[in-house]
């Protein structure tokens, strides 16, 4: 793409201002700016139009039964043997979503590099790898461990894990891929610039994982090696059980297309998405989407009807993912404080929200499966999210839970 065709492209979308400083740039900066513009998917801007509001149109919502801890205990051997066989046959791989910016934690590096230890160094990545190693030992099999990063944190993540020797994991089974970015816009939909030659971009949300995995070639590599199931999970839960044989066994032996680990909510107001049926399709309703009535609805035993919260630990069948990928995921728009340069080329660090970021979310992939098994886990053993510095779901609460689970921190 040359200067003239870039001007043409930008004028189609009302974004000519991206070339405002072109004359001041060096040749290298000019060609970098043009290649950034070339990569932008401008169709994302359509989601700002009121007629394309991403508000999810729900059908008839009803509760979705989970396999409870009691069910799991009763079927223990069956699930365990089925899951372990699949792992030993190399049918399961683990995908870590580590491309987020972790703004709430306020740590300036990749979240996995955060040291959660108190008396010793213990990094979040290390906790996760230790958990996965339990299954490697139990099954006697190395499991492909795939890490999604973003352009912002890829270099530091790769270098960090290499420097720490992958915390004992077999390097040949560790793979990285980088998720795509989306442009940030101001409140009027104009794309923001980070500098005179750089567009303000942010990772395109955790729903971007699958298309980027395919683009990286890793999906085909896994397929060619006979992998059938992907366990996809978040970086921030330090108690996350990965490639859990019982979970894998439960999903396979119930003939489900997918599975989602769930925990009973601690209170109706807890800010987690809940699993439900939406017109007979498995679905996740975000906490802010739940009406007061649904949030507080209780059954005869006094239990919340919509009680199973998701913890971002899913098992997907790879063939079903190929089908899912034929659909477009809805785009979620969130208001954020976005650093940028103004009309005078001055850097602005806004105090208030000044624009929008665009994201797709992995939870929207659930409703594209024919079935998804909610699989209950013991909260105190498997859910210790590190979202905030202090308070709920914080470094403090995660440390307490690590200690309770016998982890030396
Ligand atoms: P969160 O929704 O907690 O987002 O991510 P975040 O960016 O990490 O944190 P905040 O909201 O800025 O504080 C849930 C999971 O999805 C991953 C995160 O790394 C985490 O594992 N994620 C999120 C991505 O991999 N890419 C993204 O673009 C967003």
C-alpha cells in the first residue's frame, strides 16, 4: 500500500487524521505507519453504530444443570480413567490466555511475571506450570502447553520463561503465539494515535485466541499430532487445575462438545458470568446482564437457581472450534482511559475515560457449541483469581488460598 491508496482507504472510513503528521516523519516511520494502517480491520468501527449495538438478544433463558461434586465423586474412576487415557494418547493440549493488560492489578509487566511469593520467589507462571506438572507426573506424558501473549507483552514473557527454564517444563512442548490488536478510538469513533507515527492499539480481547492460534500454524501442528481437545484457561487463577483428567474425562464420556469449570457463587451479587441455557443452547450470562429477579431467584432448597459461575477454564473440541470459527464473535465495546496525542502532537494521559476499546470474549464461544458441560469444582481448591492489588480477588486473597492449599509461598 502506498501513500495515495492509504489516503483513499482512510477517507472511506473518515480516519484521514491518521496521516496528520506524515510530513514530519522519517522514511522508516512513514512505512511503519502505513503498514499499521494496512493491518487495521476497519469493519470493527461499524460496531459503534447504534444499529449494530452488540447488546445480546437473549431467547428464553433457563437454568443449566451442572455435574456436581457429588456426581463427580460417584463417577470418579470412570472420569479419571477416560481423561487419563485421552491425555496419554496425546489428545489434550493446554492453552494459556496471557495477552491481557492486567490494568486492575497495576503491575507493569505480563501478569504471569508477578511474584506472588512472600518468603520466596513464586511467580504466577510458576504456579500454573507447577499445577500442570502434577498432571504430567500423574499421566507420565508431556502435554503441549501453548501460551497466547500480546504484542505488548510477548517479548518479556518469552524471555522470562526462557530465563527461568520454563520452571521445569519440557521446552519442546511450550509454544507461543501472539494475539491480534484492535485500534482504540475516541468517544466520536476517531482512531487515536499513541505518537505521531504510531496508532493506539490494544489486544483484541480473549475471544481473539482461536483465530490467532490458527493463524500461527499451531492449531494445524496440534491437529497433525492427534490433539483433539484444548483446555483454555486464564493466567490469573493461581489454583487453576490444567488439563485436569477428571474434567477431561467428564466432558468426553458425557459426549459433550465442550466443558466449563464452574463454582457456586458466594453471593447473588458476585461478579462472575453464570452458565444457563438460552433457547436450549448453553450460554454464559455476564453478571451485569442478569436481572435482579434472576440474580436472586432460589429453588425449593433455597439454592440460587443461577448459581454456577464460570472461572475461565474451558475444554473445547477442536473439530467444533473449526465450526465455531465460521461465525463472527460479537464485539464488546468498553470505555477506557486511553493515552494518546492530541491535535498539537502533545501526549495526553487522561484522568477520565476518553475512548473505546474493542474486544471479543471467549465466553461468547460457549453458545456456539451444541452442548457445554458445566463441571463443578471446589472453589477453595481451584479458584484464586488475582485481579486486583488488594481487596476481593486480589494478591492477598490468592496468597491466603495458596497457603490453605499447602503451597509454600
Ligand atoms: P481479564 O478480563 O481479567 O482482563 O482477562 P485483563 O486485561 O487481564 O485485566 P484487566 O481487566 O485489564 O484488569 C481474563 C483472561 O483473559 C486474558 C487475560 O490475560 C486473562 O488470562 N486476556 C484478556 C487475553 O489473553 N487477551 C485479552 O485481550 C484480554
